[in-house]
C-alpha cells in the first residue's frame, strides 16, 4: 500500500519553534514527529511513501534522505513551489496512486496511535471508496465533525469546524481513498479536501472510530500534550536521533 504524507504546512501557531524547524520535525521524546508516522507505516505494510514539502523544505528532504537508511520504505519527496491545499497536492500526485486499490492520506503534523491494519480491514469490508479515521475530540469546534453516522459506519452528515457542534466525533484527518475519488479534482487551484470533497461523499463514505489518541500538534498547548503522551508511546520502537542530529534539527543548521 502507498501513502501520501502531507508535510508542507508553515506551522504559524507554533512560532517561534517553526521558524527554524518544520512542524513535521518537531521532537517528541527525542524523536522527530514524522518518524512516528514512518515507523507506523512500516509496521502496517505500507511500502511507498510520498512526502510533500514547502516550508523549510530543505530540512524535510534532508531528514528523509537520512531516514532511508533507517526505514524499509521507498521514500519520495516532492517540493511544492506554492501551497496547494490537501486536495490540490493529492491531485498533483495522482500518478503516484493511480493504479492502487486505495491509498493512505495523512498529515505529518498529527501524532496518532491509529492501527492502520484495522483501519484497512474496516475499509475493505465495506468496499468503501473513502474512509475516515474518527476520534472523540475535546475541541470539536476545531475539527471536521460527523453529525450523523449509521450502525455500519456510513457517514450521512459531515460538517467542517462547526461553530456549535452537535457531536464530538471528529475526523482524524487520516483517510483511505480510492484513486477515482481524486481523479476529477481541479488541477488549476488549491483544493480544500474537507470543505470541498468530503461533503460530496456524505452517504457514500465510512467512518472508523479509532481507539488511542490523535493529537493535532498545531498549538503550543497541543505540542506539550503530545510530548507528554510520547513518553509512554513505545519510544523504543521508534529510531531516535542522536543528540547532535536533534540539536541540528532544532537549530535549523545544515
């Protein structure tokens, strides 16, 4: 299975940390955030990963060049000249996934314990073309929210960041997608995946409620929470950077 891992974000809410360090490389328990994703991909049978970059893209590319020696993954890096939005990036990279039954789409600035194998089983059992991992959010107004879902997991009402949420069942921004879903996305502009595509699939897409945690490492408070959670999250299973590499990543040195 292939995965597209989105890592182009500027991380403005995490400044000044992200002025020198891409958000996907901020350390959790001595490990860059993106490495948790790479280890989880490797553990659950993902073989090829495409990572996009924009903000501090050279650092992201350099990290992936080093990661090829530590992970049994085919890692590819694509530098974007402008931010394309979630949907725009996926449409741009359609050739990477065109021949797949489905592919994973994930955000590298999330910290998640999702069992990708269980998620894929759920997706395949329903012959779904689009499946969302879901979690219970303490701040549903900041998330895409599933207002209605049937007993088999079919999502019949989805609202992006509602001011007054009717539910706290939120999108974890982790998707399994059939290539046909993105084939017709416009190629000439940014595309907001959650606002433009997901509403079109109400009644056709499925939601898998995950156990464990899913943290959007987007604010200082959430970053501190993620660091606390990482202390208990199987750190020995993730390759650590040595202290010199970690200092280099944090300082932005080349």
